[in-house]
C-alpha cells in the first residue's frame, strides 16, 4: 500500500494498494494526490528509502510538479512516525475489521 498524506490537513490525498511494490503503484498514488491538491507550490514530499520512492521516474515526476523531495535517514524512527501511524490506522480499520 502507498499513502500520500497532507500532514497539515491531516488527511490522505492519494493512495494505492497493490500486490507488488513497483514504481507504478506509488506514481498512481502521487497522481491522485496531485489531482486532489492541484497547487504544489512549497510542497515537500517526505518518504523512506523504498526503491520505488527513490526511482528516477518517481523523483522526476516530483521535480516536474515542483515538489521538493525529502528522505529520512536509515533507521530514523522520527521520520517514519507519521507513516507508521497511517499504516496502523489502515490495518485497524480495514484489515483487522475484515478479519484478515
């Protein structure tokens, strides 16, 4: 799963779920977020070191949208705290609710 979260608005603005972690999945989530927000001035995209987020296609798409990329250091729990909160909510609300 890939989520793009607007931290200031406290909402998910783009998401995709897939059986694989290919770049296309995260690009689809980014496209949904760009469509939802339209304005990209001053945006910063923060991610972990996942290869799909560091791919040339993904970082190029961020650059085309004038979005600055930020990547946390390896093993940085502070950089991943928001992402883990979103993942936890997803697992609680969707996966465990369905009994999976």
